[in-house]
């Protein structure tokens, strides 16, 4: 059993990969139950499909924090890193697709004296 982690925004995913029939379980739920939107399911399974391992490994995921899209992309990074640990030859294809890079963009902090991070309070000259 190979384990790895992936992160995106505030989401952190712990991914466990083992030989199996292709079952993906996220927080003790099936993938389709946890991510009802097809785009999120595609994001999670993309590294497995690209390396043609969708039916070869069972994936168990514990994910917390962030939103739905952030969690899906965190899982994708975790699966990609685990696949590279299994077979180093997958790294070039996964990197080319952008699955091996940790997206470092996070929410900018709110500044004092302002409404939000960049939005100001309305200015009145008189």
C-alpha cells in the first residue's frame, strides 16, 4: 500500500493506493456519492486514466478542509504523487498534463481599513 498527500488551497488529501479493481472511496463514501458533479469525478480519476491504471488500483482517500473543487484537485495531486512512487516512468506524462505541480494560489488576506482584500470602502470627497 502506497500513501501520499496532496494539497490545494485549504484542502488536504491523504491518498492510499493499493492493488485492486479500481474502487475509489473518499471519506468512506463512493466517488460518485462524494462528488456528484462529473467534472470533479473526472479530475480525481484523470491521473489513473492517463497512466491506464483505472482498473488496477483501489484508492482510499481522507480529505478535509477547503471546498469541493479544492478537495478534488488535492486528491488528484495525491494520486499523481502515489503513481510516480509506484512507477517513475509516469512522471513525465503526469507533469506534462500539470498533475504533478502543487497549485500554490490561496485566498489573499483581508487588509484592515478595507472592505475585503482589495475592495475599498466608498470614498467621499465631500
